[in-house]
DNA sequence: TCTGGGGTCCTAGGACCC
DNA sequence: TCTGGGGTCCTAGGACCC
C-alpha cells in the first residue's frame, strides 16, 4: 500500500489556545508575546490583517495595540503544552504512525487513495480535532514531507479549500509549484532565499528543476534533499520515536538588568533545575555543563560583556543539587562586577542514558539511591501541582530578576484550585 | 523601561598523527 | 631553499526549523 504524508498544523496555535478558554477572543485581533513580554510570536488572522509582524518588539507596538484594540497576552507555556498533548492524542485516533514535529505540528503516515478520498479524510481529521480540542488546524497531504508542508500552506491560504489540500498525484503539480515562492519552501530560509534569487530561482518549481551539483555546492546536502523531495522522492522519513535530546538548554532574559552575583546565582540555579528536570524526563544524564552570561546587546551605550565556561562532570548526572553547585562555581569564574546583565543560561551536553552511566572509581556508589528518590518526588509533585510547587533554596525566594509575564491568562489546565474536590463515599 | 528560547545538521579549518 | 598526503578529531560558525 502506497503511503503519503499528512501534515497537521494548528492555526495560530497560541492564540487558538487562549481562545478555547476565552471565546470572547473570537473575531478579535489577538497576539501572544514571547517570554519576558518581548516580541510578538503568535497572531490571530485579524492581527495579521492589521499588519502586525511576527517578531515585532512589543514595546514598539504599544501605540498600535491601543489604537486597534488588540488583545495582548503573555505566553502561557503550561497551557499550550497541555493543549498540544490533547491535539496529539486525538491525532492518534487516526494513526499510530505519527511524528510530533513541534508543539503545534505533526506528520502522519497515511495509506494513499484517490484525491477525493484523501481530501475527505483530511476534512474529517480537521473536524474531529476542532470538535474534541477546540483547536482549528490545516491539513496538507503529499508524497514527501516537503510537499505536505507546501500543501498545508496552500490549504491555509485559500479559503475555498477549507484548510485541506492534497498535492499527491496532483495533475497540475508543476503549475502549483510555479506559483509557490521559493522562500516559503521548508528548508529555505532568508539567506538561501536571497542566494537563490540572485541565481534566478524564484519559485518552488525552479528549485525543483535546479542542477543537483549546483544545489549541493551552495545549499549543502540538506538543500539537495529538499530538491529531491520537491521531485517526489522522500528523503526525510517519519520519526515516530522522539530522539533523546543531544543538548538541553535553559536560559531566560531578566525582567530588569541584574548586577549582583547573588541574583545571577539564583537565576543559574533556576535554569539548572529546569534543565535537569527535562534530563530526567528523558531518563538521561549529562556529562558536560556549560554556563553563560550576557549584557544587553541592544544597549550599545552600556559596556558590553559576555562569557561562558564549561566543566566536565566527574560522572554524568541529573541530580539537581550537584548540577547547581557546579554551575554556580562556573558562574563565579566568569562573573565580572560592574556590568548590567540581561541574561544567563545553562546548556547540558554529552547526554547519556541514565541506566548506562559509567561509574567513576573515584566517586563510588554514585548516584546514591536516595538522590534519585528525592528527584523523583520533586518531579512528581511539580507534575501534579504545577511547576515550581517545590524548588531548591538556591533558586531564590523573591526572584526579582524573573522575566515579566504581566499579561498572563489563568492556568486553565494545570491550576490546582480548578481541580474539583471529590468526596469519596465510605463503603 | 521595553527587542524570546529553544533545538538540529553541515562544513571548513586547525591540530595532531603517521 | 625546500617543507607531502591522508586520516581523525574537535571546534566554531553558519544555515535552518518552530
């Protein structure tokens, strides 16, 4: 049985999540801001129509937000993560052969059938997701992932297609690709788009017809794979099992400039705690720990400083207290007083499975069973009652440096007070 | 006052070895 | 004055994705 890829892509995902719990947002211009209320990262169709650009700094947009009555929200990742899980679980009703590609996108592997039947099936997926989760999606179907992505964009852009487009075995494939801008092809970013344009390649069809050797030379083998995919030769396969992360990064910009070492140490402890939790979720441990700090590069009139430091851990670890200690030691090495810092972060690399840690003869009986039990308890409590319910003292109590999230919607799906208390009758 | 936070893969070039 | 060639490993940097 011939297979095709279906890309299911949530429309304006973060805005749609806010709308599910607040229907008054329907029909209104709504935007969601990045961490620290920095820039626009999601826009409703109404907001796009007002010309609000993706990535626009929020402080420069305030006038327009007020003028047009745009509703503005801080990002609420606890909510979006939960809604994403619901969408993905619903998609599993259609096929188990599914790749969760990002928080708002999934590739499905489907049995190919006639154009009419595929389109009908796409409409069913769209209908069920909307019905069960409240999230509107677009569905693009194609013989390769790259073509499915293109089909998805076309389905979104043309209202008469009602969010579903099947490009597989389309009789007018080349005509469609000729109307599709090369910069919108998956894998072609701004740099490659400019390069291609300089060489007269403006559309997906022209890229499809480009010479292999030229493409490989200028766009590397990845670019050549994209070209093959445009020709209908599948080079990017369905990755059903998420690969364990090779590096875990955790960093945030501060809500205000930070100068004191003590506060920087709190921030580092906080980011280590996040990263270590992710590490434990994938049952792994990290061998190398990087720490960095930066001043605000946009403030050109202030003295600038940035540095990083790295250490190899005696034994790969996911035990938060040990990682905090190492990270804070690294921070002390690179900290210089007299600067106004904007951001710190940690990066864990050389990640290995927890059950295959080579124990170090110099550090016997490590990690201690007690440590693992403690981490399990912490993770369990935070999963049940919400992030940061229990945390490490080193993370600080007030966290005055913490990022701004002044426009946050309620935690509709994780707030403990929303869970009804059910009295269990005595039997 | 205010400009996000993660990730991936590939290539070139240097260090080092024989 | 001349100063090969091939291999590996590592790092930095550049491109992309959402």
